[in-house]
């Protein structure tokens, strides 16, 4: 991801390279040629006006013809030279711009390839977690999609939304460091095992931070088990001390857990899970996030009902 971010920055630099605009606008051949012509005409006229009065009246006409011929020939030669110089400069500028465009396109291709590789890597990591923990199979894909929709409903977009998506996908990456005997235990965990399990946010941070992931990605991986009233882990943060990305994801994560079958209980209904979130808004969860989430679920349900009626 660090490589991808750096390539993105370089691509943006090239795409907005001030040299391109400067090179496109630096040379204006018509304007330069016109200025040269006017400058030369002014000098020639000044030369004529200064030299003619010094001559005898009888020689003025002949001298004037010679002067005009001389000025015309030298002016034509100078103008031809200036035009050639302008053409050479313009060609050099055109080649420089074309070369920069080729470099920009190459960087864009490399950036797309790195993004594809990065996306495949993230998907692979989350899939590995799902395969290790059969209890939460496909959990990462579900919570990622729903977290993105909730973040969009709350007005988050652009690069920040993409970072939230990546954080949701990798939220449980720290469980790679949890032994199978604990992660896949069928029964309830004892206190010592819970202590090991609760370390997975710290393990996630230790894994992702050196790679260069952005702040929202780390926030979700590290803080998604923090709770609004300070009862969560690993730091016991309270209220808005918890980063917004983690507060958004916490609601989605619990919702998906409640709506999924577990060995020790059946999945809750939509209404029961919504009641649970509303009952714990302001204690376990950010009340503003809970309101936005409930509104999103209700809107999606109404849209699904309307779609089914249209099909019927």
C-alpha cells in the first residue's frame, strides 16, 4: 500500500505538472514573429529618417531606393532566421510535452497494476481469515460492503471512503496471530483465552502500521472494539476519542454478528438486531452513527420491498 500511495502521489504530480502548462504557453510563435517584425520595422524607419536628411536633395531619391532595397533584403533574412528559430523551439517543446505525456501514461498504467495487485492482496488476506474462522465465513465481505454504504450515507466519499473500505476488509487481520485452539474453539473461552483474543487489534496495528497503511485503515483495525462508554478494548477510549471510522465500523460489525448464525445461538431477526443497537446507542455505540445506520437499513428494506412489488 505504501508503494501504491507513493505511485499515486507521483502520478498526480505528473498529471498536474506545471511544466506542461508552462511549456504549452511559453512560446507563442505568431506573437513573437509579430514583435520581431514591428521591432525591425521601427529600427528601419528610424534609420531612414536619420540618414535621408543628411543627403543632398538631388541624391535623396536614389539613396532612398537603395535604403529600401537593403532594408527589405536584410529584413527578409532576419525574419526567416527568426521564424526558423521559433520553429526549432516549438518542435523541442512539442517533443518535451509528448515525452511527458508518455511518462504520465506509463505511471498511470503502473498505478492501475499496483492497485489491482493491492486489491487482490487485501481480498486474499480477508479470505484467509474467513477460512481460518469458519464461524465468521464471508463476514469480512459483508461488513465491508455495508460499512461503505453507511459511510456514504454519512457524507464520506473519495479517498477517505476508500480507506474505510480497506480498513473494514482488514479489521480482523490481527487474528492471524491468534492460535487455532482459541480462534476455532467450539465452546466458550476462558478468561486467559479471552486475554489472548483481545490482543488481535494490537496485532493488527503492529502488522499494518509498518506497511504504510493510512490512518482510517489503522483506526478500524485498532479501535473497532472500543465502546462509546469506555468499556471496550484495547485502550478503553470514550465517546469521540474513538476515531469516526472505528465508530462507524463497530455498529456494522455488531449488526453482522447478531444477524449471523452461531453455534451457541440462531441469527437474530432484523427487528431484534435494530432494537439492540438502538437500546445501546449512547452506551456501547455512537448514537449519531446508530441513527444513520437504522435509517440506512430501513431505507434499503423499503427499496427492496418496492423492487419486489414492481417485479410482481
